C-alpha cells in the first residue's frame, strides 16, 4: 500500500491525481502548514530529513521529490500506462516535460512569489523603497524575461497538440499542471494563452482530477 504524506496547498496534489488516474490503492496522511509561517509542520521531518512534501512510503520505500515519485509510480505500478512507448518522439517530449516542470518552471515561480512577499511585507517606511528596488531589479534582470520565455514555449507546444507529449494524456501533463495553474495567476504569458487555458480546462474536466481534490482538499496557487 502506498502512503502519501500530503501537505495542504502543496505539489503533492499531483501525486494523488496520478494515483487516481491509475486506480491504485493508497492512503493519505495529511499535514497542515503553519498558519503564520506557511511552513510544513515538524512532523514531516519524521518521514524524510528535508521535512517537505510530497513524500510517499511504498511498502517501506520512502521516496521524495515529485518527479522521482511520479517516475517510481509509473515504472513500478503503471503497467505501461500514462507514458509513451520508448524510442519515440512522444517519449522524448514526455521525459523533457517530466523534468522541466520542477527543474525549469517551478524555480522562477517560487522566486516570483518571494519577490511579491518582499514587496508587501511589513517593514519600516525607510526600508520599503530598498525592498521594492531589490524586487524590481530581480524582475527586470531575470524573472520577467525568463517566465515569458518559459510560458511562451509551453503555449507553443500546446498550440500544436492536445497534451505535452503528444495526442495522448500522460504523467507529463500531471506534473506540468501545477506550474501552469500557478502561472495563470501571476505570469502574463500564461494568463493570455488560449492554449494553456484549454489545457487547464481539459485536466480540470478529468474525473480523476476531481477525485484527487476530494482526497487532498482544495489548494491555493497564490
């Protein structure tokens, strides 16, 4: 039996969705963020030394990192489902997006979130101009052009096919869901993309997606 150590408002929602798509038996152990700090509770340190979610326990094997968890579940329990055949263009795209989600797309989104908090954090009046200048420098020098390039690329890919790997839904779409759901709130290139909007509608219409939300609870991308 797979146990998912699930933190509210976290990337572990995708693991629940994957398990629902594969109709695998699993149980959820839920954790709540600290209301003031938004950090994971110390109880997660008892599961994995980093104290973060997602983490799964698959019959005694403790596995962290979303991409590693998804690959483990697909390779161990998927029975060939939700991934293209090897040595195909679809498989190469699948592998790219499986790793790009956390490796390329999430870091600038997290940084954008941090810059927003710096700009709005309570501080002495004389420090506010410094904080805002710092955040503007990061946005102008890195964030804005990086996020535009990333989500323009995702838009271009989804403009030519229904799913990231090709014509068939795969685990690559599951892992890419969170970056796109977060980006349509705060990244202009994603907000204005009809292709990304269409992708999000397709995933939100999937019964397994809805079942995963029932198990894990609604989450806040902001």
